[in-house]
C-alpha cells in the first residue's frame, strides 16, 4: 500500500510538479486514488488547476497546504533551487495527526515504476528512509574537500524520503526551529 504523497512547490516549479504528478499516477495506477499533499508558497488557483489537470481524473485527491519558508531564510541554496526545498522539514507539523507515514518526493522526480514496494521507514527501524546518493561513492574516493562539501559518513538523496512521523522517540518527529531533530546516528538509511 502506498502512503500519502507529499511534495513542495512554488509557482516557478509548477511544470516540474505536473510532470512528477503525471509520472507518479501513471506508474502507480493500482493505488488510485493517491492522496497528495502539496506544500506550497502562495501557488495561485490557476496554478493549482494546471497541476491537477496533469493527472487522469480520479487518480489523486489533492490537499494544498500553504506554508511559509521564511524561517529558513538564513539557510542557503543554489540559485536555481527554491527555498521551498526546506518545506519537507515542516511535514510533521503541517500534515494531519492521522497521517503517520508519508512519502516525500521532490518536484523534479520522474517516477518510472510502482512505489508500493518501498519499505516503510518504521520497518527499517528509523524515522526516515532514503537512498544513498550517487555522489557518495565519488566523495569517498576523492574526498569531500575536493568537491567542496562537508564530510559526512553517508550522503543520501533527499528527493525521495519515506518518513515515519510516529517512530521518533517522543511520538511525532519533534522540531526545533522547523528542522526535525533525530538523535540516532543511523536515523537515515
């Protein structure tokens, strides 16, 4: 079974969002209707209609959640990346209490197969499940300083995250300054 899907978007990313939604629905027809939460920063009604029209009728139940990313203004992104990338950190506080498992997708993800087989983070014993980023192997060979990124044990791709909102030590993932805090060294697998 596929959990609710969450994405984050602003007006500038409506076309990639539409492509992600179309590929998601076409690859996951066995799970229709999909529950899709779109965290957004003032996406216009015509923009919402455009995104929703990208999917077959009856394939999705959309919930548009307006969020502010002003709390992340001190964090930097590359110029081409919207500050909405930080909205994923707001999921524990903006999704309904009854949502305890969510699949987060970046708006530039192309879904090519059924996602129903993705393991739940809880099954892995972590609040978050992600895949190792392709750059991880390169960084371990050439060193992170050569590429200009901080040294960490494992780099993961944050564009596809399976998040368990209740497995954290104190119930729903707790936040501090809008950023989830996980105490485990193995919080991301």
